C-alpha cells in the first residue's frame, strides 16, 4: 500500500530482513503493555483504597489523573499494536486507525507531561502561597485537570483539522504526528507540539527548584509536616527526573526532523517513542514503591539506625585472661574482669 500514512522501509540491516520485511521483536511492546496496564490499575486501586487517609487532597487527585491518563494511553492503543506484531507485520493500519493512534499517543504524552507539571505547580503554591492555596483546593484541581485534557485534545487534533497529518512510523506499529515529512503544515504541527513540550519541561524543573528552596527555608516545622514535605520532594523529583529522561528524546527527534532536509523514519524514532511510553509505565510504579506509608517506614528505619546506641566492644587483655583462669579454678572468687571498652 502506497499511502502517505504508511511507514517507509528503513535502511537499516539490523532491523530488517534480507527481503526488506521488518523483523522487530514483540517482547518490548508486550512488556510495556503488561507493566503499563498492571501498574496503572494497581496505582488507581491503592489511591482509592487509601482515600480515607489522603482524603483526595489536590496532590493525590493529580496522581489519580496521571494514572488514568497513562492507563488510557496504553490500554486504548496497544491491543492493535500487538496485532501488528503477531501478524508478522502483514496487518496494515487503515488511515482512520492511524489517526486514532496518533491522537491517543500525542494526547496521552502531552497530558501526562502537563499533569506532572501541575503537580509541581500545586506544591509550589502550597509552600509559596499557603493562604491562597487553601481556598477551593479540590475545585481548583478538578478544573485544572479538565483544562489540561481539553487543551491537549485540541493540540492533538490539529492534524484532523488540516494542520499537518498522521503518519505510520517504523516498524509500522505506531502512528503519530507526521514529524518525518517535508510538508510545511506538518513542520508547523511538529514545531507546535515540540515547543509546547519543552516549555512544559522547563516550567516543571523551575517550579521544583523553587519548591525545594521554600521548603529548605523553613526553620522550624513539626515532624509530621517535615515527613510530608520529604515524601513530596522525593516523589516529585523522581517523577520529574524520569519524565525528563523519557520526554526529551522524542522532542529532540521531532525538532531534528523538522529542521532537517532529510527527515528520518526509522529505529531512532521507534526508540524515542518507546522511551516516552516508558514514562507512562514507570510513573505508577514510582507511586506504588514511594507511597508515603512505605517512605515513612524507610525514614523510621534510618532514624532507628542513626539513634541506636553503639554496642560495646570488649578487648580481652592478658591480665583479664589470667583473672578468668583463676575464677575458673575458684568459682567462689568474685573478681572483676579488667577490659577495655570503646
């Protein structure tokens, strides 16, 4: 099929067979699908189960929104992706299905990025403007989530409105905004998406720096408050670091292709999108592992180790040996053993 949304054959002998057919392994997408669905479902279950403790405060509502977004981005797309691999790459995506893939991938990628940024903004407001932050917290977060989803639905639909198009990328198992095209509208769509992505990343990093700065300025805080701050800082920083590592490659590839006279559609693009999808897979497991309850246990264990009295170390001297020998010969003798204690 020689359609504009169909993938091009890569010029890479390590990823294609002798006759030009694709020979990518089904293992990576299978693992991504399994861990992505399981992890996000588990995270949502734990959030609902512990709702009596966190009472759906703004931060946890955003975590729930992130889990829902990541789950939809994987569960609504990967079944057809697996069909492509199982069929030995003989099953071809029709244009309508490719447009559907492109929308959900671009929507879930950008929405997850903006929700991570919103989590950082929520913490920034909590530590920098606590009085303003306390007013209508839950309503504000609900509106924020709706606005994020609505905004990204529009951005992800630009190709459906005529600004650019969708493309089936190597190895023909995923569709995305066509950033491997020389067309002007495709380049415009690519620039819009990638520039918004870099703005989100930059804003997220800056807000997290300010969050740490404001928390470190607090001289006297209760142990409970300090423990909560430590949990949020650790959770946010792990999320942001992994988000940056997984998000940047796709944005860079999009910009490189948009500015190149010879845009690529090959293994590099496949690796970039897999790294971005990995962010949606890792996020829920971070929450599961770094839950406040688990982190509190870890911090408690560290405190017990630090506060534990050092066990005495006894060195036996020649004098103590002779006294002990005399005691063994005369058990009634109550002699104190001389020793050196550290």
